[in-house]
C-alpha cells in the first residue's frame, strides 16, 4: 500500500525513516511494509540457511542476505527495496548500506498485502535492473514462480513439492515442502 504522497521521495527520506519503520522507495514513492507472519519467516529462515550452506560448502564467493537488507537497485536516488532474500556475487556491489546495484538472485515471499507489488512492479524493476534470477514464493497457494532473465527469458511455475533448480548455482535444487 502506498503511503500518502505529498512530494517525490528520495534516498535521504528513505534513510531517515523513523527507527523501526520499514518501507521501500520505488520511483519516488514510499511503500510501507507490514510485519511478516510466522509462515513467511519460517520459509525465509529455511531458504536463507539452505542458500548460505550451499555457498559455504562449495567455497563460493557469493553472499546471501535476508531482509531487512537494503538494495539500491539501479544505484540511483529512486529505488531502494528490501527483498526477502538477496544473493550478491559481485563483492563490489556491497557497501555498509547494503547492495548498490542489482543482486544476482532475489527471492520474495508473498503476503496478502503485497502480491501485486511482487508480481508486477518488482518483476519489471528487477528484470530491467539486471537481476539474473527472481523467485516469487506464494505460501497461500503453495506455488513458486521463477524467472531467469539471462539470454532467453524463462518463467516457470512450481508447487511446493517440486524440486526447483537454481539457475545461478550449479547443483543446488530446492523443494520448499522439504524446508517446512
């Protein structure tokens, strides 16, 4: 849900939000973020752990961050998002504030209040910013929509019981129902 707009908001407004207030800045608008529910957090924790352990086991150089973690998607003053999970393989994009540029892989876990944002607005923003892989996990419908934006775009829908191959990591497959 968009917060009341009286002007165009910038990075300065985003970084000066009151302590504890979470929002995303997209094209000069601030969008309030509701606290996640227990199922959301359970999926988030399990996915983070799975991805972290895969990277560590394979001595990878990518880093994985769970929300809240700020991503300045286009390295400009107009878009700061907080994906549920961000995987960044280019260490030069990491700063004390978060990620400056598009992560390689973003995962969003849908809540009833944010599905339009994840399936429309963020899908477009992530694709055009250079994100390589994007997953939208819908706990209410128990489905995962995956997008690969490399060369030829690829989009697939999976159930929580399906084994999903991770595009950016050879050898990593995830079955959501196994994590719960």
